C-alpha cells in the first residue's frame, strides 16, 4: 500500500457513520480526479456563473466529498472532526445552503441526474459552455427518474453534461455491462474504466463529445 494521501487523512477525521463508509470510499478516487484534474472550479470561483458544476447525487455517504472540499480549500479542516454534530454545517447529507462548494442538497436517491439535466439545459440557454458533472451510484439508477433524465439528456444533445456512475456492485439487479449498454442505447457517449485508476478516470471524465452527453462507468472494489 502506498502513502496515505491528504484526502484519505482528512477522511479519518470523520467518524460515526460507518454504515455508509462503503458509499464514501467508493467515490474517493473519482472525486479526487474531478477536483484535482478535471473540473474548472475552485474555492475562489465557487460563485462564478461560468464555473463547472459538480452534483453529488450519491449523497448518503458524503465523507469523501467533504474531505476533498477541505483539501481544496472550500471548507476548513476544523469542520471535519465534529461533522454531523448538532451545530456542524456538515450533515450526514450535504446541504447546499450550509456547505461552500456544494451545489445541491442530496441524499434522496434519484434526484441528482434530473437536476443536472435541468442545469445543463439552463447553462446552454444562457450561452454558458461550463460543464455539469453528476456522480450517481449503480443502485441509484434503479430509480425511474434517472431513466427519464438520461433519455431526455440524449434527446436534447446536452454535450456539457457528464454522468459518472460509481459501480460498486450494490444494485440488487446487477448485470455486468448493462449500465454502459443502457446509456449507449439512449445515444450517450460511454466509457467504462477502473474507478481507482486516476489516469484512466482523467481521460474519460475530461472527454467532451459533440452533441452527445458523456457517461463514465467507474468500476470500484472497496478500498478499506
């Protein structure tokens, strides 16, 4: 095992929600690559209308997200140790009104992708070419709202939209290869990559296809 990254160290400061640790650790590498290599957003540009937007639809395990936000300077490290306590702005689900850098309040599964579709469409209407990236879980795709959203996004040719599906085999109806086929059938550009391999993630998440939204399926085995 290699040296512990600062984000991993920051994650250890948050305890008390171990039942969702798998949900958090499965997203760790995707989040690091997005914020360190792909997204055009920072603590200084969080209010810029031309910033890239990231939506954590898989909001029931936000520890890795909070750690990345702290590492990138959106929130102070001191917030992590008492997360989810009575007066902490960091709850078990992210709150966009309390946490700098959080674009949507999430945790109820199935909402992130529809919200991302609406945001991508709104940005296009304003002539803003910024990207919208939404992270969903494999089991979350069982929600019917996601099917409607992924069909609409392809029909509207939302090329500024990227969905990254963190597939840690948590779906009750998992069939290998079915997630990518589902997006491809609707007309998305698709790629399946190792969800722990930073170079492959960077390449897939950086891709922008003309007139088609982008779907990246990140295959993940639990790390901790």
